[in-house]
């Protein structure tokens, strides 16, 4: 019951399936041989002329198989199949088509193998380039550190030389201070000996006639030393800092963010001081309140769990699990809009998406999608369930729920 039509370049064939289920493996197409095998049905055709089996296509849908067969040579066929085809020719064409298909599959396998090898080679070369760049970066860092250490060592040596010079100058100054009193005493003695007595003046003059020099005419050589340095006080001002590390070794942006968060937490606690002053110390801990809320939820006390999570959020509004767990409580209490708000806030805080928060993001999408569906907003709910499936595609329960929502949407569209 097939139907076909043609143009100069293509043949369009429609083959009804009669309730049988076809798969791509049920179809075989050669250059001049076409076969569809769906037990208990079989369709074989020896085509009137060769076709381009590489570009030809077959689509399965609406209980039919639609073939688009491109002719190798543009021409109008007298019929779809060759007339008066005997069994021997049919067997020959069938075997020839199978052999060509096997050769083609072998060529494609070889081509894929070669492509895979080329990809491996490219990946290996890229890895080697990355390793070489990393090695060069490490060598540059080593060379930079070596130069830095050499520079510091040279600076230390210069400081040592300056220190030795300073010590030698200090020693000379001390020696000068020790010699100066001795010289003054000696000068005093010399001054005393220069005043002669009347009885001894003649004898002294006589004794000096035979000597060309006198001990009083000798010049004492004095070493010229620099004056000591003047003492002074240097005032050093340091930049006031909250952290003990030096400013040059700190990350100012991160420190300011930390201080801002601490100040915000203190402001929240101080603003609610009148309400929190009667609480115990552990009751002011958000983690302790979260565990308490989880226990109340397990016991069915959803209002108590919501109150615990509310207080924990007031103490620390940056924990996504608090909003996620509170959304579950609101779902139980049918506070659907609040459940949507808490799930959205949890997703906002669960950024960036990383493997460690996959489970929490799946729960947030499912709870928000459940709230949307209970509000009969099935399209928005389906979007959340599909987002959860993208994160955890192996979760069969989420997949079943998403399928139910799709059926609900289709039923709503048909009824409308």
C-alpha cells in the first residue's frame, strides 16, 4: 500500500506501518535496494535506478515511514522498482547491497578510529603544552625568588659593612676620648717645665747648645677623627589596623567584607537584644536552631519548626539551608507563596552552582515546583522540575512527577 512521488532529483516514498512499531534498525537502504523488516511484515524493493544512500533519509512518525531518496542522476523514473526482477537478480542485488554496507561501515569505523587517534594526539600535545607552560612558570618563579634572595643577601652584606665601619669609628672616638686627657696632662707638665729658675738658667742654656733639637720642640701627631654624631629622636607613626598582619601582606577587600559582615551580625543581634536577652547561649546559635527546627519538623510540629527557622534567619540570613527547610514547613502548612519565596531565596544563596550544593539545589527546585503546581501554575512548576532533572538526571521520582505535570498541562490545553 505504499505511495510515492518523484521529482527530477528525488523520490518521496510513504510506507504505512499497520500498527507495527518500527525502529531505525528495521530499515536497510542500499544504492539500488531498499528493505524494511518489521516481523511479521517485510517490504523489499529493487529501485528503478541508483540513489545516493548517504544523503537519503527515512523518518518514522504518525504510523508511517517517509523516505526521501535522492537520485544519483537527474531523471524521471518510469516506475519505483525494476520490472520483471527474478529471484537470482534480487539475491545478487541484496548481497551486493549488504557487502557495500559492510564496507561502508568498516570505512566509517576506520575513520572514527583515525579521528579518535587524532583527538588523543591533540589532547596529548595540549597537555604537554600546558605542562611546559607550567614548568616555565615555576622556573620563572624560582628565578625571581633567587634574584630576590641574592638582592637581600647583598643588602645584608652592605649593612654588615656599614655596621663594621660604624664600630671602627666608635672605637676611634673612644680612643680619642681616652687620649685627650693624657695629652692635656702632658701639656700641663710641659708648661711647668718651660718656666726656669734663676740658678739653673745658665746651665740649661749651656746644655742646649750642643743639641740641635729639644724634646719640647717635637710635634705630637694627632689622628684627625670625625666628631661624634649628634643624638636625636625619630618619631614613627604606624597605620592603625584591626588585623595583626601588615597592610602590605593583607587583602583589604576581603578584610573589609569580613568586618562588614561582623558589623551586620552585631547590628542584628543588638537590634533584637530585648528579645534575645532571655535566651540561653546555645539558643542564639543558628546551627543549633536549625537542628531544633529539623527535629520539630520530623515530629510534625510544623509551626514550632517555622518559629525556630525564623529566629535562626534573624541571627544569620546567609544560610541557604534555613530557607530551604522553612520552605518545606510552609508546604506542609499550605503557605504556598511563602514556600515559593523561601525556595527562591535558597536558590539565590546557593550560588555558584558546585557539586557540593547539588542536593540542596534539587530540593529547592522540587519544593518551589510543588508549590507552583498546588497553585495550579503547572508551567512554572514543570520548569522547576526540569531544572531539577538537569541537576540530577537519574532521579526517577522527579522524572515521574515531571511526566505527570506534562500530562496535566496537555489535559488542560485540550479541555480549553
